[in-house]
């Protein structure tokens, strides 16, 4: 399982010109799931994500978490995080989990984040989404289980 965290001032995701998820200050999180991922990986990454201290404190040091700043999460599934570009110029996505495995694990991951007391907004799994954000920093961090 991979997550790409972008610290944002605001972010939203639209499907068919309708906003389906929107946050203010927080993290836009892109989530990729592979065949071997289980709830164990989702638990680990949800816990790590929600405790990441990448907001600046009064001294300008990255020392504050989402909870510390009242931040929110916008979590978007992104199978392309498992693109294999080693051969040729067209990526292969065989390492990405099929929707029947990935969808429940994505929903489980979102639920685990909510259980930590963080407001969670989501994209629509498998839909064509338009994601916009105002990156804060920029700060982008990749976590893998």
C-alpha cells in the first residue's frame, strides 16, 4: 500500500462536474493498493498518516499533526501509484489490486482515519475524478507499508 500526502490549504475532487469531496487545511491523500495489501497495512498507514507532524509550529518547525491544527483529509484512490514503467513507454498496472480487492480496503482505510477523530472526505473509487488543490509549502510525502 502506498500513500502520497500533500499538505494543502484546500482541496476538492469533482466527478461529472459535481464536488464529491472538499476540505480546507489538511492533507490530500492519494492511495494505491496492491495485491498483497491487507487490513494490517491499512491500519499501519492510517495510524502513521493521522499522526504525521508536518504542520509548522510557532517556531516554524514541522511539529504539528492534523489534530493539532484541526486539519482534514481528502482521500482519493489512485491505482496509478503502482505503475510499472520499467519497460517501454506505456506503464503497466499489473501490480495494482483489482477493484474487488481494492475497494473494500480503500473504504476500510478511510474508516480507520475517521476513527482517529479526523474529518474525512473521499473521492469516488474507480470514477474519473478531477482533483484540485492549493499545496501548502509545497510539502509532499510518500509512505509505504
